[in-house]
């Protein structure tokens, strides 16, 4: 792995990118004020050498967090999902607990 390249996105936001020795992207990490953070997608993305996604991690303010699906997703090289973990504010939930949370949230809207 080559050293990281840091891109300043403004307003305290940065994106760090690490590369394989052949120049393809190995990992991207989005940060806000030095904490892993991204509101519109995964904050930490790992890639296989062929460019397909290996793992995705969703963070808000340095905590595992995702309200519309798993916060950690692992993929096989063919793109199928190998594992999923659900988190809200870094508290791990089972898939069933997460689905109950979504249902309660929907009922509050109605």
C-alpha cells in the first residue's frame, strides 16, 4: 500500500485515499474534523485490487451509524454480501432490532 493522499473538501471535511502499488484505490476514508463521518454514503470504503468493493463502513461523528440499512457491509469478490452489521450511534443491533427501530420510526411519522 502506498501512503495516503489527503483531499481537503472544505468546512473541516477531508477524504483520505490509499492506493495499491499498481495505483488502484485500496481504501477511501471521509472525515469531518478528523473523525470518520459521511452523511451521503459510507465513510470508509475498502476495495479489492480489481476495484470492486470489499467492505463499507458507515459513520457519523466517528461512530458506526446508519438509519437505512447495515452500518458495516462485507462483500465477496463477486459483489454478493458476505456479512452485515447494524449500528445506531455505535450500538450494535440485530437485524430484527434494527427492523423494529425502522417500524417505530415510520409509525411516528404517520
